C-alpha cells in the first residue's frame, strides 16, 4: 500500500489530497495539507477517483486508438502508428489545401496539465502555422482575463485563496462558491467568523447569502447597472480614496460622465435593488480596512461580461483595495487548470506567459527557441472556440483537433455547435471517455487520465502545484503531450520530450513570469504563485504590491460604461429567463464524476429545472413533474424542482446532463471583447409534458 500526494482535478481551489493505492488500485482519498485547503476536501475530492478503477458506470473509457473512415460508419480499432499517421496525413492535406488557419485546436483545462497545454500551443504555432488554439476559459472567465488585463495588467486573481479569510469585507458578485468551489466557500465562512462583512450580489439566495450582512438580490442581467450605481455612490458620497486615485490611476475624469445617470435611486427598477441597500453596501465596502471582490460566471457569462469585470476592478481601485494582503480582486476560475490553460498560451492571442502573438519580438523569441523561421509564424490572432461553429459553416474551418473538451455538451446553442461539427472535413478527439463530441469524431486518440500521469496545474490564485501519477494506466493509452509530439514529428517537425520536466524547463526559459518556478521549488514549497521571475524568488501571494500595475502606463485604469439589456429578453411567447448553474457533486461534462459511484449516488437524476413555486402555480406544474423547457433554439424534457431560494421569473438548469441538456436552449450572443457567450440569460417557456 502507498500514499501519493497529488492535487484534486475538479476545481480551481487546487486542494491537495493523498490517493491511497493498494495493489495498483486506488482505494480512498484523504485530505492533505495544501496551501489552499489545509487538509480539507469537498465531496468531489473525497469520492472523485473511482472512475480510474471502474469505468462501467456511465461512459465507456477510451481504451485504444480508433478511426472512422466514413461519416456515419463504425469506429475501427487501429494501432497507434496507424492513428498517428492517419491524423498527420489528414491534417497535412487540409493545411496544404486550405491553409493553416483552416485547422482549429483546443487545449484542455482539465487533468492534462500545463506541460501538455504548452506542447499543444507549440504544435499549433510551430507545426500548423496559425494561432488557432483556445480553451474553455473562452466560455467561462474569458471576460475576467480580458477585463483585468486592461484595467490592472494581469488577467488573474490578485490575491491568494488563503488570503480570503484575512479580508475585512467580501463583496461576492455572481459567484456561488458553495457549489463551484466548496473549499473556497470554507474560506468565506472563516472570514465571516473572523468578523468580515459579507455582501452578496446574486439573483438567488445562494448559500453565502445565508451568512451575509447584505444580500442584494438583483435582477438577472442587470450587473452593469448595479456596478455603475456602486461607482456613482463611491464618488457622490466621497467614499473613494482621492489620494490613491490621484497617484495610481488613470481615467477618473471621464468616470463621472459614464455613471452620472446611475444614481442608486435611478437604477432601482433595472436592478430590483433598493437604493438604500446599494448605498449601504458601498458604505460598508469602502469603510473596511481591506476588502476583496470575488466573482464567478454570474458576472462573466453575459454579453457585457468584460465591461462588468472592468467596472468591478474600478470599484476596488477607487477604494485602494489592491496590492496588499486581504485586499484585491478575485475572479475564481472554475475548472482545475483553467488558469493554467491561459498561463500556457492555449489562447489565440497570447503565447505562454501572456506574451502577445502580435508582438514581433515575442514571435522572434519563440521561433528561435523552436528552430523555425519567425516569418512562418502567424502574425494575427487566431480563432476563438465560440467562433468555430460559424466559421465551419462558412467553410473556413475544415479540421478540429479537440483535446479534453466536450463542446457538444458544454457550449452554448448546441444545435448550432452540432451543425458546425457536421460541416467539418475532419474531427480528431483526444480524451479519456467517449464523450458526446468523441462520438462524432473521425479519429479518437485515447489519453492517460489524471491519476495516471503527473505534471503541474495552476490553481485559481496563480499557484503552480505539481500533481503526481498514482497508478499505471490499464489500457492502450498515451500521455497527451506524447500523442501531440508524435503527430508533430509525423508532420515533419521532430518533437521529442523525455518527461514533463523537460517541457516545464523549456517553457520557464521562454516566460519571464514563471522562470523561477522550478520543479524543485514546487516540491519544496508546494504552491508557487506567479510572478516568480528569478530562481531565488519565493512567488507572489498578492499582485500589485506598491501599487505598481502591469498596464502600459503602470497605472490602474478606471472604467464604467452604459448598461445594456441582455440580447434576448422574455416575451409573451417565452416569458421566463433561463440561467445555467452547477451541480455541486459533478464536474464539467460529468464524464469523470458521473463514473464515480458515490458522486453518482449523490446526484443521478438526469437534469432538472429549478422553478419558484409562485411561477409553478401560474404554469400549473407540480414539483417533480416532467416538463418541456423550450427556447427559440431547442426543446428539452426535464423534471421540475421547486426552489424558494431562486427569484420568480427565472428558471435555473445545470449544463452537466445529456438528458435535459440546457445548452440546447442557450444562445451564443457573444461578449464583443472576449467572445464569451451569454449563457446566463435567454428566454424560455415551460409547459407540462
Ligand atoms: Fe477538489 Fe475543488 Fe473540492 Fe477542493 S474544492 S476538493 S479542488 S473539487
């Protein structure tokens, strides 16, 4: 029997755990003393490992390479050599015929690790010759990255998860931490126990609202109006830090013009929040010696997501709540390695380490390291994953190489995504389970899973942590980066790595932000937060010390803009708002957690729609009754779940189920900056079956 200390693969909290292995099988998980969890785990951490032992519960594990030579035909098991040669040949043919930009790829924010994401973006940039690589950050925290890079310079949480409980005030906006990151929620509870004030802004009475001093139950889709009213109040009531603003910021002069029509009294109707509550919230926030704003996808998954992020950053900046312990901005990233996907440059506009692909100096550096001509690199930004269905239907994207993502379940407007996938000439899926997307593939490349390989994840607070291999893979599978390297080599670009550390050392050399974060340092400290620029640097628990911002001018940028209504507002035909939410016991498209017996037992009902009893009464439906939920794009059957903690006029569904899949209903109105879809808001109707 042995214990392997590793990192949980299920959310950005980055909890450390011990996998207890007996006779080549994992028999249990125990909490380990990590920087973010200090021995605690949630249900997914304790019970989310047995898919590695038994894959017969829900979805078949991918156990060997497969090719489907004709659409609609059967998968044929093939050797690795044949799968690699076939994939390389088809990709080379498509590149030759339609150009490098006709091929799209994804990194993965799940159990693959940073090294694999680095190798994937290198493959795209050095071998394919485009910047067409993206990751699931696009559909979740893309606006946090875009917004915070513009206002403060770094698209990441400025504080540590550990530091949350050291704050005197937490403004929790559109973020249900109890379901999304249960161990982060523990930090919020501890902050409360330490005397912090808690202000929750959310249409639902989420768990955190139970311990809050104030709950601003705003209407769905009114975020920007509320944030503008916050900024208005800070300025009008002289609650902002004038000296700080004068010294460290830019943009104050135009700010009042943007918010002057958003007095709390003027936005009561848009937001549904009493003016006195808005004013009180800002008085509490501004009076706190240190305050943190935490947010989730209730902020980002809107057509105005980036602007709201910039507005929240402005609230923090106006009050000088940056650059010290317990004060900052905290977009808490969802999937376990979504921060790492961005860090490693599986983004269409950025090389690893947040270096712009449009910068000739950066291109020259990467080209030299990779032994290619800088002129062969694409000088323009690549395609975002949310643009792929449209571009495939226009004939501009011909091939899609998807690693560790399941767009046919997790992306908005599935009928559109399906049509886009069908229009492709070639679809490669590299995954561990037969997902909905894998079922449509031309080639399936089976990979090792978390537990079967090691590497580095970045948790939501920029902390690099090494995760470890616990068991030998049982099947004919390969590590993700090994598969990509074999395809690259077959396409004429020799790519050989012996191990993860070789890849990590290559990327450290290319990224000043991470240079000092060596494997050895992670081994010693456990959790090394970037920036870590030198070998003797301990890492950075909070950003913007001394109020030095990473913007071009070195100053924080202030921002506000007019509120816009969501794209599809309710009508007489579709009178309810649909908002997507998470199921606490399951992760992402549920392929991993749905194959874990305890988690499956916890939540095994395929989908539900949460309805307030007052709406149900008008609709004439009962609790647990089967109903149709229908939008302008699709219709799904699911079961009613009465819920008095949600707001009347809105219904809530999770995206994690194949039956009652709410992404059949959602729409892809994209935030213009980040291209993140407005999955938190569309119009639906509910009717009895
Ligand atoms: Fe895993 Fe997140 Fe739960 Fe921690 S909070 S145990 S990282 S799912």
